[in-house]
């Protein structure tokens, strides 16, 4: 009995940390657009989404710290772990590329995020439910933003359509990880704490198809679970650079307050 | 001819009576030109000003600092938007104004041609650069042109948060380790003089000041504002335990103000001319960003046009 509970707690900690890492890393990528947006309005919009995601990440880190009970702060998790300890989705760490890549990455993520949070709002885990409730409204704005841009760019010019096709092909193999349950996630799904991933998969696919159709774009045909492993710490080459940059000041002067 | 004289007199009377001039009203050409130049220069400064801070955004040393800095830089983008909109009420387009920026015809605040070299620069910029901007901008909330004044009211509301986040960064550094204090002092040393330059040339060397004062676009002279800024900043610097990099600085009890040393006007004009440490880099970055965004703007336009056609044809059917 006791060990089953421990196992659930450990799984919960891992999953919460994974959610924190995914939202943080995606927020970080979006913040790389700050000052570089194709028009000021979209520069601001991407910062907005980045701010929402960093807020969500901080809530998850806070919860992770409580679960671990070792007196850690959010910054301990963010600034003093290496690539292999990060549990974010591979999708989130992919490079911004051009605006089409950023839009597609966001669209894949948001299409999962919105439905994931929608169910999580009713989780018996009250902290998770509260975090999900808080972020749900924000994410409904994110999915609106990314869907509209998928449609605009897909159905814009020949050039923008081509760029969208390239981005879809490039990021499709990473999109399946969103709904591929890790061992930890399976434990929590079984305990009714996390939403059913099979159902999410269906809803996600419907969302993708309906928006891509309106965008006059094709759904990529290949397997979308080719690139996975982020949630258990096996990352692409990009993450360690992101971390090196993000952690550089903290690591150069460890143990100080900023 | 009489008519123009009357119009000009009526215009100046309205200015003297502190009435706001609105977009559709008659205004002297030179007034319109001065406003376009000043508002667009201001808008460009907001946008270019995002670059030195975004340089440390991805290295912010805590999640809290990162979130606050991102919100701050995002605000600056918003300020750029308000100001481009205000300029557009004078009959120019944002595209034209950006073309002038990219060609080097339009200027922006020289302060953003200095590099950000350490995290402490995020503190110094928020505290001093935004602080000086507030000093310049608060009087603009009462400037004679309505859309500009209203844009400035919105801008000023957000600026005080910018200054506070900068000062908080400095406080944290000055309460920290010896290295952090040195980092803060080094930032102050590098930013102090360029910030004093933000108020523009000395009054007797300022080409545009006189008419701007008469038209109440400006309310105070460059030297007045510079003095105010020095008087306000010295106690803040002392509170941090830092030293002002000016050997001539001292309190003048007779004047009731601080005396301070001469700004290096040579450096000032060099940076204005394009020879500052980052002029080239900043402008090239903005041009590159603008070029890379072109296909996105084109696609958005093409899509909007298609939607327009669809709407119109569906109206015909109905
Ligand atoms: Fe938001
Ligand atoms: Fe601003
Ligand atoms: Fe500001």
C-alpha cells in the first residue's frame, strides 16, 4: 500500500516537473522572438504567450517543489539542472526557425494544451486542477492566435504556403510525443489524475485536421511519433545550447540573489 | 495670404489658451513636420530600444526577473505602436516611417547605440534610461497635439513600472556580493553620461527647441530637464551606495541644485552621426528583422484580401 502511494507521488512529481519544463522551454523559445517579430503586433503577441507560459511554468515548479519537499525554489530547478534532467517535450525545444515554424510548433502544442487543461481542470488533484483552471483562459487565446496564423499563412501567398508545408513536415515527427504516455503518466492516468491520452489523441487530430483544411494545407502523412524521449530526459542537440544560455549568469556566480 | 495669417494667429491663440489641436484641424506645415519628426523618432526609439534589453532577456538570472523584463520590453513595443498610430493621424504611414528609419533618414534616441555588457545593464537601463525618458515624457502628456498627448498618457503610466523594475535589479545587486556591487557600479559608470545626453544638446545649441516651446510641443528646455534628472538621481545613487562618475558633482546650496560636469558633446554628436558603438548593429538588426518579416506581412495582406472578396461576393448573392 505504502509503496504504491510512493510510486504515485514519485510519478506525480516527475509529471509536474515535465509540465513545468515544457511550458518553460516553449516560453523561452517564444521570448527569443522578442524584438524580432515580423510586425510589432505579433512581436507583442508572442511575448504575451511567452508570459502566460512562464506563469504556468512557475505554478508547476512551485507544485513540484512542494511535492519534493526538499525546500527547493523554482530557480533551483530551472538554473541548476542539465539537459538530461529536463523533461520537456522535444517539440518545445525545437528552434524557432522562421515564423512558419514557430506558428506550427505553437499550433501543435496549443491543440494539445487546450484540451489537456480542459480535462485537467476537473482533476481530483486540486493543485493541478487549480493551475489548469488558471491557464485555460489564456491558452484559449493561444490556440486562437496559432490557428488563425496557420490559416492566414496556409491560405496567404504561394510563398507562405510553401513555408508552412516545410514547417509542418519538419515538426510533425515531434508532435506525437504530446500524447504518448510515459510510465509515470500511465500511473497517473490510471489513478484518474491525468486525462485519458487516447481521447486526447483523437481530439487533437480532429483539431489539426479541421484547421489545416481551412488553411488549405495537407496533414502530413508520416508517423508523428518518430521523435520522442524528451519527457524522460533524452533530448535533441538544441536543448543544451538553450540551457547554456539561459543558465549562464546563474552558473557564473552560483549561490547569489539577483 | 490674409487667410493664412488669420489661420496662423487663430492656431497660436488656441495654443496659448492651452487648447488641444486635433488631427483634422488646420495647422502650420512646420508644426505638422515637427510633430511627425518628433513622434516618429520617439516611436523608433521604443522599437530600437527593445534590442539592448532583449540581449539579456534569455540570460535573465531568475524566472521572476525574466518574466518582469519580458513584460517590460513588450510594453516598449506597445509604446511604439501607440506612437506610430499617433503619427499616422498626421497623414503618414507606418511603412513610410519605417522606411525612413531603415534608410537612416529618421533618427532614434542615441542611448540605444550603447551596448549592454552585463546583467547589471538591465538595472541601469530601467532605472536611468526609463527614468530619463519619464522626465522627458511627463510634460508631453500636456503637449499641444491631442493624439500625441493621449499616447503619452498611456506610455507614462507604464514607464514608472519600468523604472521600478530597473531600480530593483540595482538594489538586489548592491545588497549582494562584492562582484555584484562592482557589476552595478560598472553599469552606472558606463550609462551615466549617455543618459545625461538623452535630454539633448545644451539649450543654446538646440536647433528645434525654440519653436517647439512656442507651439507647446515641448514644455521645458533640455537643460532644465537635465538638471531635474540629476537632482532626482543623486539621492537614489547614494541610497544604493554607488558613486557618481563625475568628479565635479557637488551640491550647490545657493542654487538649490547639484552642479555637475560637462557632458562630452563631442561623443554626443559622434553617436548622433552614426559613430556610436552600436549604431550599425542596431540598424542592421532592425533591417534584417523587417526584411525577414516581409513574406509574413504579404501573406497576411493576401489572406485579408481574399476574405474581403469572399465577403463581397457573398453579399452579392444575398
Ligand atoms: Fe495573456
Ligand atoms: Fe517606452
Ligand atoms: Fe520604458
